[in-house]
C-alpha cells in the first residue's frame, strides 16, 4: 500500500502486547514514528501518516460523520474526546462504523486519477502553502484503495489511536 496507510498487518487481540514490545525494541519503525498514527483494532493495526489521518477525519465529516468523541485512554481522568492525539484513546464500535459509512459515501466523489498535481509529496505530505481538499488528497487509485481498506478495518471493530 501507499504511505497513506502504509501497511496492514493482521494480529490477534492477544498479540497487542507483541506490538507494544516491538515498539520498545524498534522505536524507529515507521509504523509508530512521530509522523504516523498506529490505529489498533481487534484484528490488527494500520499505520496512517499524520496528513492522511487529518484528511480522513475531514473527509468523513464532510460526508456526514458526526464524531461521537473518543473514550479516554487508560489512566486518564480528564479527557476531551479528541481524535488527533496519539494517546491510546478509543473509538467505539458504533463510531467506527459511522466513520466507515461516511467514507463509503465519499468514494463516488473521489476520482481514480490524481487531482493534486505536484501539491502532494510522494510520501503523502502536502507541500508548503498548498491548498488541498480531502477529495483531492485521496484522488488516485491507490489512495482510494487505502480508504477502502480503512473502511473495511473500521467495520470490524472500534480501535485505539496511538
């Protein structure tokens, strides 16, 4: 897959501790770098770069997703329900399904051909000062497939944002 959602590795729920051990062993791995979110569900995880994550959320809201707010990470008393931090906050099953449904509605409006020209870098970042809409950002056959993969992931279960 593209660097937008750069890989999907299926793991069982009991292997989540494996993922945590790997983070400690390989702190520089791109899936958990400061430039990516690691989205962990019941059946596996996906790595999403920072730009793509923000664009996914904007696109979803544009197509009717009403964010319910995340549940607080373990050990956090006061929580604002954000989707942007990488604190282990939980997106519920219901909210993940609603997110997936909104992204499905967006698919017909996203072109198969890239519409961004040179405003998006090869690694999925947006060049300085470029104005790129979420539809433009995901316009491309590979990026559109990444959205489909994320939709399927969201339909399985809720997830944590790390």
